C-alpha cells in the first residue's frame, strides 16, 4: 500500500574466540529506507501528493517465520496524525516447485492521531509463482468489521507481475487490485458505495547492489481529486541493507 522505524541488534565476537566453522545464524535482518514523491496506498494518496519518507526492518527465521515493521510519513490530519506504522508477522515458504506462499497478520498503527480510532488489523495471504526472471503473485487481504472502519469490513484482492530484464539492471512491474468495503476508492472519493480498482505500471533500475531508482504510473477508480485520487507518476529512491 506505506513508512519510518528503527530497530537494532548487535552481535560481537573477538577474532580469538570466533569459530570459522560456526553454522550461519538462523535469523537474518533486512531493511530499507526510501524517498517517494507521493505515498499511494491502493491508488489513494496518503501524503496529499507530497514527498514521503519510508522505511522497513524485517527479522526472518530459517523456518520461514518472520516479523517486521514498515513506516511512512503522512499528510498531517487529526485522525491519522503524520505517521503510519505497520507491524506484521507471518510465515513464507515454498509449497511447490517455483510456488511460494505467504500468510500473516498486519496491524496499521497511527501513533500520533488524536481523534477517534484509526488503527486497523488485516490478515493477508498470497501465492507467488516464479519462472526464470519473471514472477506472478495473487493475494488477498481482509479486514474484519472494526470501529476504525466505521463498523464495516474491507476486502482487497490483487495481482502483481514482475520481470527482471535479462542482462540489464532493469525490472518491470504491473499491479491490479480491487477493493470492496470501507476502503473502496469509489466510497472514499464520494462517487458511490461500489468497489473499485487500482492499478500501476512501473520500472526500476539497480544503480548499485543496494541502491535503486524507480518510477510508476498509478491510477484508481472513483472521482479524480487532485493530490488524492488523480492519476499520478510516482518516483522512488530506495536504499536496501
């Protein structure tokens, strides 16, 4: 959907005590920091068309279980404040040759919102099929009825496609999603209470092993509102570690 966070862990060993035959740790820590020209969540801008700072950190276990956090700056509002923090945990792993499953629970938290209840729980599941440099994903996320959704629920289904262009640092991507319920783009933009689609087409280039640049064209159903739901071109600068 979109980012701030810091977590740290340190392991130390002196050369005299280190054992070169020690097995690798069953835990790995990964993360990234990003600058985006607009924070779009399922097609809707949550930064009012302005630049947002985002980042994530993940702790992964060899068994496939993982936990992490993702955060983003937001357009400052009384309900959501100026920051979103997503905390999540789940399991991912191969379930067949070239087929990977991912199931988990995500909790959207708005730490400095001061009007009403904005936090949302959302379980999710997806399957990803890889074939050489290409991959295709189908996924679903369902938020049950909650006060923060006005007592309604929300269903989101989507598909993502990606292709790493052989012999180049370029990757191409495409996304199509459909929302039905409290977060439908048609409902949020005042067009109707029906469900609505969001979509994007993008490309990214690996500048270095840890640094990438990307650009995406993003569109969404509903009334076109400047800096909210109008079609937009969004740029991304991301550093991974």
